[in-house]
């Protein structure tokens, strides 16, 4: 059985979504989330992530990139 975080969201599901969901707005509209540059994510971290699922995904992606864990996303691309 796979573990889920305190929010009840499956980690592998988040990784899959990061590798398949496109940015819906802004400078990088249409780009797959996992391909967003780290400085763009850092800007969100300073300014505030959007509400809802997108914000959760961007926050998770920021932590992944900040901690050098991008290798987790490579097999999913």
C-alpha cells in the first residue's frame, strides 16, 4: 500500500501530474509544469502560489527542484 501525505494526496499521483499538466496562464502558459524554470517557481514561493490544485503542484515542484530531486520526474516525461 502506498503512503499518502497529510493532505491525503498520493505522491506518485503528484509526480505524474507534474509531468503531464500544462501551465494554464502567464509567461509559461502551455508548458508542462515539470519544465518550468526554478526562478519562476521561486517567484511564486515569494509572491504566493495560486489557490487549489495548481498551487499545490507548483509548491511541490518548487521543493523538488530546490532539493535536486528532478530525477524523480525524468521517467514520467
